[in-house]
């Protein structure tokens, strides 16, 4: 399986109400230094990929404009007052990865 498909499978596994970072997805895919390529894989992803659950380091929203992503996250119960999501509260920490 190529990198982009691994990335999309990982993001599909993120449960509603939880988030991951680009760097975390890259590491889970086996390529910890490819956070930018995670963003590239998301550019033209299918509608079944919950792209809005992927954040920048520190919980920052990296899409411009951020309103749609924040709206989708808010609809899943991920709340923010500042535009930065609390990774301590909402970050997905998967168990054994059996989908890779």
C-alpha cells in the first residue's frame, strides 16, 4: 500500500470527536518526517475521509479559511474558544494498529 492510501486509512480510523496531527498520522503510517505529505494526501481525498480531524502541531487549524473545519469539529463535540484544539483533551491515541 502506498503512503497516501495508508494516510487515508489512518484518518478514516479516527473516531468522531477526536483529532490527530499531521505529524502523528505520518508517524502512524511509518514515515515520521512526512507531515507535509499527509497534507498533500488530503488535498483531493474522497468524501468518506474525515479530513477535518487532522490538525497542525499543537492543535492548530491549518486550513484557510478555518471556519468549515471548526464547524465540523464543533458538530462532533470538539470545542474551542481560541481556534486551537486541546490535544490533551481530544487527541486520538490508537491502540494496536491492525489496519496497516
